[in-house]
C-alpha cells in the first residue's frame, strides 16, 4: 500500500463472510459517532458489503463531522450522513428510525485535561441512544481499558474478570457499560458490548507508534511490555458481524500477546536501526482474551507479521501519520 486511497480500499474491502451476513441486516443501519478513527472506514465497509450482496440497506453515518472532508468522502461512497451533536438529547429526534445500530461514541485522550467532558460523553449519550433505539439490535464499542492490568502469563482478562481499572478514562468507560446495561434491561434491548484492544492500521496504532520511534531513533518505554492489537479492517468487520451476538460483553482483539521489545527489534531489523529502550518489562499488562468472540465469529484473518511489514513500508516511505499516539506505555490510566 503506497497511498491513503489504497489503504482505505483495503480497509473497506468486504470478505464473503461479511457480504453474506449483511443480507440479514435490515436497514437503515445507523452508525453513531461515525466521524472518529474507525467510523468512516466501518461505514464504507458496510456500504460496500451491501452493494456486493445486492442488498438495499441504507447506511447512515451520524457525527458532528467537524471535518467536512470526511462527510463529503462518505457521501461520495454512498453512505448517508447526518450531522448531530450527540451530547444534545434533542439531536436524537432528528435521526432516522433503525432496527440495527452501531455505537462508536467515546472520548479517551484529553481525559486528564477535561475529565468532566469524558464522563458526560461516556455516560449521558448511551442513555440517549437506547432511549431513541430501544428495539434495535445494538453493538456498542467499549474498550479493554475497563480491565485492570493482569499477569502476562494469564493470557489476558476474560469477560468475567472484575472491572477495577485505574484512571478517570477507564472508570468512565466502566460507567458507560453500566449505563448501557441498565438502559438495555429497562427497554429489553439486545446489546453487545465490544471491549476492543487495540485497532491498528498504517496511520495510527500501537505498532505504528513503535515503528516510528524506532525509525526516529527515539527511546521506547518497556514498562508496559505487552499488548494486544487487531488490524482495523478486521475489527470493523467483526464489529458489524457482532450484530449477530447475544447481549453481554465480548472481548475483541487478535489472539495472542505481542511483546513491545520483540516488535521493536523486528522494526529495527527492517530499518537497519537499533531500538533504544528504557525501563524493564513488568509481569503485568493491559491484556484481554478474545477466545469467546473468535469461537463465534472465527479469528481475524490478518496476521501480526503482515501488519508489521505493511507498517514498516509505510513509515519508511514517508506515509502520513494521524499524529494520535496511543500512549501504550501508560500504566496509571492517565490519558
């Protein structure tokens, strides 16, 4: 992949399993919070899958669309758009009816500077969404940050692990889940909560952060020495197919635990540069175990090695970064 248009084409190219599944999704499919990092490619992936299936499902992307270019790009690709500030309860009245909803609204970075906004977005908006769509099958994106750090040898937290995380953001994410669960029980709404760790493409993600630090010969903190990740195209597909899942929490990532040191050394070999490390690996890390969702939907197809090779080529070729670091080294929850 040598351009953003090639990258976006790969991220939004539906596999046959999604094309088959989309036939079961009655439209319109409403995607709330579609203007973020994952939303645009998820919306276009759904649109392309519907077209490949010859399925007349409308895909409606809802966001403030502070970047007008994202809105125009979605419209060019057949996705309907609806501008709305979802923090305003009244804005939900203008949204189209739907029997299937993908919820991507959330705030993480900047929490330390404005925690009240994080709590407002992560707790008020879920109640508005379920109130507007009480009868819709709903998939709500959550985060693996709801878990505390766990021993690396454990293989990662499973869905039954106690939610006792550190930091304002992670606790607001737990609150988001609890508000969703309360409202879903009240309205008998089917709700799958997707605890994602962490989506990666060529312009952002943990692997990109590590690659760019190796390339720039900057130090890499090993304190949080392991992580999970998943190719964003795979994550988008599995989020859409999660409309088939029963209510409850579901961990989403690629199987396996990735070592920061090992990945950095691989990038170092590709770039002919020696990684610079500080601190030592801890015995614990923020990790989740995706065995349940992989059993239901099959494991994501994109390998770690493919992601490393693609990102290395992108970084070495001067490909654009979104300049949104993941802060993968953070262990105290302060984002």
